[in-house]
C-alpha cells in the first residue's frame, strides 16, 4: 500500500496537471488591425492581447506579445477592437411594445422571462455589462444571479430592484383607481420611510439604489419636471445607501429635482432633461455623472401610440425630447462627466447602439461617446478594476467592428464580434 505522502504527492501532481490544462483551454490570443484605447483617447495599430481564464493577461503590439502554447487564436484582421460596451440605463424586464395599461397584464414571472430574452439581445449588441434600473419583484436580481452562474447569455448585470419614489409619483403605480389600492414596491414617504426601502432593497439582493426624484414621461398623472422627493428624503436615501456601500442613481427630469439629487450626493442623474446652468455647475463640481437617453425620443414619437404609450406621455415627450438634447449639448460643452444610458426597454432591446450617433450629433466626439460607454461607465459603477478598458487584469470583454468607429460611429449600431470573458459569443470569423 502506498504511503500517505506518496498519495498526497500524486494527487497534487494530478491537480497541478488539471489546473494547467484548464488554464491552457481557457486561453485565447486576439489580434486586430486597430484598438481604441479609451484611457489615452488614441487609436492603437496592430494590437494583440491574451485572455486567460476570463481576464486580460497580456497586451501589446503584434509580434511583441507571444502566442501562448495551445491558445485559441482569434484573428480579427480588418477590424477594430474596443472594450465591451456598458449601458448604464436599461430595463431588461420591460418590453418596448407593452406600455401604459398594456403593462398591467405583465406578471413578475412574465417580466423575468422578458429579462432572459432581452439580456441575450443586449449582449449580441456588444454590451457586455449593463445597469438595470427598476424591476418589480426583484426579477432583475434573479436574472443577475442566473447570468453570473452562466445559466443564461447576457451582460454582466448590476441591478437596483424596485425603484424608490414618493406615493403617487413616477415610481408608483398610478394606473388603477383607488378601490384597487395599488402601490409599487418602492413607494415610500418621509426620511425614515425611504430609508426602510433602501434597507429592504439591499436585503433582497440589489447592487444599487434607484430613486425617482421628479415626475416622468411614461407615468400617469405626473408632471415631468416636478420634484417629488423632498431634499430631506433624498439626503436620507443617499446617506443610508452609502452606509450600506451602495451607489445611487436618480431619475430626474426637472430642474429643481436634478439639483436636489446632486446636492444629496447621488452618483448619477438619469435623463437630466431640464438641467440649468447651476445644475451643470453643481454636477461638474461634485463629479456627478449624467446619463442622458437622447435617442429614444425618436421611437416614442414614431411608434409610441402603437406600443401603448398614454396620450399624456406622448404629449410630454414632445416637450422633453428637444430640451433634453439641448441640455446634453450644454453639459458636454461644459465638461460634465457623462455615461452612456439608453433607457432600452422604452425602445427595442438590441438597438442600444443607435444612441452613439445621437451623442456625436449633439456635441460629443466619437471618442467621448465611446468613453461614456466604457471607461466612464466603469468608473460610475465602481467597477474600474474589472470593466471599461482593455488592460491587463480586467475582464476579457471586447467587441470588434469592420472599419474605424472613430471615423464612423454608426458602426457601433451593428457589432460584428462580441467576446465576453474570453469566450467568443458572437461573430467568430
């Protein structure tokens, strides 16, 4: 009978051999014609990189980066590679063709299934990470868990669970008469009421907090620019969220609500349609990111009636859309920090990339638009150690397009190759 020491040595050798084989099997060597370096803001010619066990382990020029023995090769000659894109404002559990009263027919189970379908569409569009802002029944938490366990195809997901807002406000259910006593899960009032909701959302698995500081376009009976949460309530939400290590995103169209949210210390302001010069100054001083969905107005006004949008929502969008784009231009010119947030779910999932062209049209350079969806978004998420750049140590998430997106940003509307964690999930040449 062999000695214990010999058995231990043999098992260790087997383990090391298996580990080496797994590492070798999980290695991919990538080369392309160009790479967008989102940190330096430059284009790099003839790049090569190695992804091992899901993370970038080598990066440099072709010829300077050796091809690991046994590595899979991904030759993207003729293409430009970029870090995987990040959409900071999606509604994966929502359908673009079921708004207003139509949405009352959707159960939490229906919404979860929606999320499964839309997560894959989002990934195929080149968005390897996304932030889901608002979902009933913590359906987005269930979706995130399944994605993290590789049971589904989709982006790396950061979720808020139910949005927190005032009774009767944008984040409440205002579609039914009083005898139904219908309220959304995140509806709360007063500093201690909203603090309790923050704790509840954290308890059931959310990664961050979403609040509704003002009225909205798609809610019934709300004035889009009116502040709904008081300053004291927003202060209490942010203070509690910070104690729990959570970031806060604030839905805010109206001028007063935007500034109150920034003063409270939120990390991102969503929409920011009616931001004024003081709000822009505050955002710049405090490093608050703006996430402005400047494409979806086109879908709402062209297809909104057929999709079930309320007549009052269509009327509000006619006012908001133009002003929001003007505000976007002023914020970019002033140097406010910006992230890419599409509000997909209001319009079809998978069309996220159509916003890039509008960001350039209304004031950004192509590089700035790409940075908004990569390095800036990762910073706003608090995930710069993992996402947003093609750098050694980061996740091996990248996309590739035929041509140069700095010359034609619309190339990002149809991404040719998607790699997530070193796995080619779309477009193997």
